[in-house]
C-alpha cells in the first residue's frame, strides 16, 4: 500500500490569504467561473481539506467523469471567458489601460492579451503556425532522407520554435509568484 502525501501551499505561504469577499473553490469550478462577473477578482485557493478519489483503472467509462471536464463544463468555461472578453472590449479600454487598472490582480488579465490586442494576437498566431510548420518540415525532411521519423529530433525542433511560449509562461509565473 502506498501513502498519499498532500501538500497545502496555503499553509506554506501564510502571508498569502484569500480575502473574505472572494469565493473559494467550494462550488464546481466551471459553474463558479461562469457565474462570476468580469469585474470580480479571480483567485485559485486550496482548501484545508482535500478529497481523494481512487481510480482503479482509468480506461473504464465510469472513471472518466472524475478525471476530465465534461463537454458541458468546458463550454461553461469558454462561455465565461468569452463574456469577460466581450465586457472588456465593450468598455473600450486598451490592454495597457486594463492592465494598469487591474495591476494588483494580474490573474484577471493574464492570457487575455492575445484576445484583446490585434497585433499580439497576430504575432501569437504566427508563432504557433511557425512551430507547426517547422515540425512538419522536419518530419518531411526525415522521411525523405532516412525513411524513419526520429521523435527526439521532432521534439527538439518543437522546443526551439516554442521557446517564446516557455519564456512567456515563466514570466507569468514569476509575476504571480511575486504577487
């Protein structure tokens, strides 16, 4: 029998507490996100009590609901994000203004810049397309030369072309870590 070790980050960082007016994750995530208004602060918090679900075999149909979001939950998450973006766009503020107004709660706008600012959106789309094209070109090159695909080389090409995404994710992580 193996032991389950659960780490509660909220206990390690006692200086970071959720304000009393911010709801915790007691409701299902998708429903909570869909019901929040765009102006409310969004936070991730960890409860002091955890719930463990033992899944004997993830290949069984009855295990799937505990492992993945349902299509309804995914639609609710996307709908909530869409509503937030529409509200921000309707307000007429630029991404810089929105970030400045919400600088103390970066989790509100992190990740939205690609949807709010057309040049950034175009750049991210171009970078993603370039990554896919590079991998497909490498795959074609390997097939022509060797007739066999080397997955490690494909991974290296993909990693090289997605370095920008890792740097961006690291910066976002550091911003949230310092908050």
